[in-house]
C-alpha cells in the first residue's frame, strides 16, 4: 500500500513567494525582469535581472571610428537619441580642441530640448497607461507626433537620428524648422493643460502616487539617482545648470527641485520640466546665428592618447561618456555611465513595503528605458 | 461631525476631478475634426514623405542610365555595419592604361542603420536617400540590392 505523505501545513499568509515581473510585462516598458518577493501583496524585496537586450555597445565602439560610434549611442536611450549623440560629439571636440560654430551650439541645444519634451511626452503616455488610463496614451502620442514631424522634416528620421557629427551637424536645419518649432510651442502650451486636467488632478492617480515610494535626498545621492527622479528628492543635479554646455548658459531657466521625493513629485518634475524646456527653446529659436553647420574636421579623427570624460543631461538623468584613447582612430575603451542603470538600482530600496500595484507606479515614475540599462 | 463633513467633501472632490478628466475626453469625442490619424494604407496615393526622409540608400541615375559612382570604395569603409560591398572591374582605356570602374555596388538594406555616413563620405555625390519605406519582403535575399543599374555607366565629367 502506498504511504500517504503529509506535507507540513504552511501558513500561506506569512509565506514569502517570488514572482517574475517581466521580461514581457507591459509595465516594465521593455525586456526587464524583476524578481519580486511578496508577502501577500506587500513587496518584501526585489531583484532586477538585466541583460535581455545587451548588445555590447561599449565593445562594439572599440572597433568603430568616432563618427561611427554616434549611430550606436542612438540605440542606448533611444528616447533621447540627440542628447546621447551630443555627449560623444562634445567629447571628441573637447579632445581634439575643436571650436564648433555658434550656430551648431544653438541648434544642438534647441534640438536637445525638443528631444527632452518628446521623451517626457512619451513618459507621460506610458505613466498614464500604467495607472490604467489608456486615453492618456493617445493624447500624449498625438502631441509627440508634432515633434517627430519636425524631426523627420529636418533630419530624415523620427527616432534614431544620428544627426550630430563630431564637429557639427550632418546637414543644416530645414528652412521651415524655426517656423514649425514656434508653431509647436504655441500648440503644446495649450495642450499641456489637457494633461493636467486628465491625469494630474485625477483623484485616483493622486491617491496612488502621493506618499508612495519615497526617496530621500541622501539616498538619491548615494545611489546616484539623477535627472527628474533625483531632483524630485531635492538633489540639485542638473548638468545643464551646474556644468553648462551648448548655449544653456545663455538661456534663462529654472532647475526644478522637489522636496518630498515621492512618486507624485517625480511626476510633477517632468511636467514642469516640459514647460522649462519650452521656455529655453523660445529664448533661443529666434537667435540662431547664421554660419556654417559644421567646423573644419580632418578626414580621420584620432584622439590624442589619454582619458576623456564628458557628461550631458539626458532626459532621464546624467549621461557620462568616458573614453580611453591610445591615439588610434577608435577608442581603446569606451564606457557609458547611463542614467537608467543607476535609477533602476534604487527601485528595490524605495519599493520595499509597498503594494505590488504601487511598484508599477514607482517604476513608471522612474521612467526607465531598458536598452540604456543593458547597452 | 468633522469627519462626517470631510467624508462628503472627499466624495465631492473625487467626483469633480473625475468629471474634469471626462470633460477633456468628451470634448474630443464631440469634435471629430481634431482627429489626427492618417488613413494608411488608404492614403497611399497621396502620401508624400519629407524630402530628407531616410527610406533607403539609392544611387540616382540620369536619363542616359548614367550614375556618378567611380567605385572608389570610400562608402564601404565609412559604413559601420559592412552594409555596402563594392565589386570593382578593370577596363582597358584607349591609351592602353587600365582603369577601375564599378562593377557592382551591393547594398544590404537589412543591415543598414540609416546613419548616413556613406552618403556624407562619398567624394562624388553618387549616393542619396530614397523616400521608399515599404521594405517588407517575404525573402531576406530580396533586401540585397545592387544600386548601379544594369548596363549603366559613369557620367563623363566625374574625375576621381
Ligand atoms: S546609411 Fe549607414 S549603415 Fe546604411 S549603408 Fe550608409 S553607412 Fe552603412
Ligand atoms: S558610391 Fe561614392 S564612395 Fe561609394 S564607391 Fe561610389 S563613388 Fe566611391
């Protein structure tokens, strides 16, 4: 006769169990796998597993020449492609001691800010969708389309532009660029009110985000959380303000800082940043000086042997590019300090003790882009 | 009494915030002229891409089936992905010398990342962006294109 085995009776209430959120979970916005330990509905701890979309970009850079590297940086944080390009271009220009024309600096700054607005618009879409409001997604995408049209007209593509080259720009801006940008700003100033009415003031959204996922200033600094997520905790880390590049020093804008560091504050940071970006563009768009769209560059770019570092403020935080050159036409070692990787590292810390539904909101407010984490 | 009052103000605030949101959606529902979707593929005939749109790399030919490519291979080296393959041929010139010309300019569309470096690098402006974007095919080998047309030759005034 078969012996009956009695398993010890477990208290299901107190038992911790693990679930996989991702790699194909819609709220992770990409192929990120979070192994979440839950007790009931409460998050006990969480482990991100990266690498599902690792392409070895840093290693690929070692065989490419500097102009060729640009198109790889597009594919890291694809939502701030222009800004990533800017980092590498400025690094090469700094190393070769090339002074780029003033016109290039103006255009780059304006395009960077447009890129930041487009990125924040898409973030708003997906934030609304993660909170259960699908309507937000369509309104956000509708307005983002206006920027993408401007990009397409001037640079030929919508997402991965490869528009900047070391020393300047691939081509000059389209003759209609200034007119269209001004029309967009007029349009978007009206439409951003819809965003506030639809989502910011919504009681469900407020209750689900206020006081949830609090990140203190000290933790933000020690984890290296930058960008809007870090500034929501009061960490003044805006590279545009503290280490100005391009023509940011000529524009008058505020560095938006929060105090509470909760999910709602991180949301508000980006909403306010869109307004600030529009302010920067408005100040610069009429003052683009005439001139050449590229500086004189050698056919083959060889950086003098040494180490170089350049940082920029990408849409999600501080992007650092570090190059060790041995004097050849491709880098000996290239390292990217990507903002999303550091921002993700804090997710475990701030989501402990939250409900699993809050984890989705916290993740959405950190706004991670997975290809930038894995590179 | 106080909590009783708060209970109702909370309900009032909640309903108000929901109605504000629904006002926005309601406004768009009743103003269909604000619809922004393009009716693709029905609008295929009238759909025009921007001049600078990066659809694919092409080699423009003139009406005499002539292009500007000298077969120098600079685009091949400029490309980061090995998308372009240049096959050269040698022809005998009337003065007895040999000259290299382009035999096949092979472009693997499936490997192209549309960075534009080849077009920028070409010394004789032989390449340009095409506006075609419907690239879906059933067989991958159809994406390997030969850019110089059969029987084409180089425009006379191009010097290397
Ligand atoms: S666009 Fe870039 S990837 Fe495509 S063929 Fe030209 S150089 Fe190569
Ligand atoms: S397309 Fe231009 S760069 Fe390429 S082989 Fe022909 S002439 Fe040279």
